[in-house]
C-alpha cells in the first residue's frame, strides 16, 4: 500500500499539493473508482482530520486523493498572483480546484470519482459540482455541510455579532481596503478573513446550498449530519439540502443522533453508511426539472 506526494495545477495556474493513497488492489464493486477528499476551513492535506479516514478507505481497497485547495491554512502565501489561504479564498474559485483534482484522478485511470467534502469542503463539493456538472464525478458526499446566508444569519440567535462584522467589512471595503484582514467570531469563531471575502462568503446568498445548488447535483448524493450540529451555520442545513435535492432519486440524508460536526464521534457508523451507500446507490436516470 502506497502513499505518494502529488500535485496538480488549476486552469488559472494555481498549484495544489496533496497525497494519493493507493491500495494494493482497488475494488471494482462500487459506484465509483476513487475518492477525492476535500478539507474544511483553513485545513490542508498534511494535518487534516480526514487523513485517518483516507487511510481507512485505502485499507478497504478504495484509492483516495487529498489535495490542498487554494483555501488551505488560514493564510497560505501565493501561487502566482493568487493569494492562498482561507482568509483570501473566493469560494467560487473552488470550481477550478475540483476540476483539477478530479482530472488528476481521471488521468491516472479512475474515471468515476466521488468528491467527499467535510464542513466547508462539503459546501465546496456541492457548489462546484452544481456549477461544473463534471461527468467524471460519480458521487457527491457532503459531511457536515455549512449554510452561508446573510438573510438567515441576520435573524438567527447570533444576529448581532453577524451584523457587527457585516458593517465592519463594508466599512473597510468602502475605505478602499478590501484585502485587509479582520478578526471575526461569526460564523467562524476566532477567524480571520479579508473584508471582501467576508462579504462575499458570509454576507450574501451566493453559496447557500440549502436554498440553491444542491438541487443541481444529479449524480448519487449523500448528505451526513449530526444532531449536535447546533451552530447557526450548520443547524438544519442537511435537512434543508435534502428537501431541495430529493427530486434526485440518488439523494440520501443520514442524520445521526448525538453526532457532532463531521461525525468524529461516530466514525464506525459513518463508514457503515458510506460503504453501504457506495455499494448500492444507483445513478438517477433523469431528474425532474
């Protein structure tokens, strides 16, 4: 069983580094040939909570790649003219990261790829596939998806904090300082974002996969959430995504009693659900308009 350091380059010339875990003999009985795992906010391939899960998938005979996205770490330097790191990442650019990483697996002989995102990564895989309609994506797995909605945040229990950061970000942009980093405690606690990214990501409806995008995923689609996900950015996100996406007969929502964000306290249950679904899910014939 091998682990290789790898890299790929996006269409806008951002280099993404990662690892590839290849089993001695890959399974052929699943609806996909390989899995791409996508990290959450400020994550990376070298210190990701997904790494033990990737090794477990490999040990089950499933090839797995973990690539940094351009939002890796909080501030990640530069790749050409692009500022890297979660603080500077425009989420719409995740479309290019997904295409590059999936394409890397396809070039190595794995034409059907499951894209598995956790937390922010869950939002990315849903949004990217809705926009890309990549025919090589054979399944989408959203673990602990997040809701990004200015309208929702503005009336939630933490609305005062959200609106405070909203006004701070607007003031910085108005002063000609869109790239100035600002500390925020909502929706991410103890976080840093540029003013422009905070407005784009947290103060718009552009990435709200609970109201849009999820219904554009037409391949098998698995949503996994836990009852302990009570923060406004994740509360009821899985339920609302399912209601939006359930016209796709390949959609399944698993809501785990007592499950925390990412189901790290329910790893065995997670793998039971995942492997059962990958073994039996069928691609929908058509999705009603």
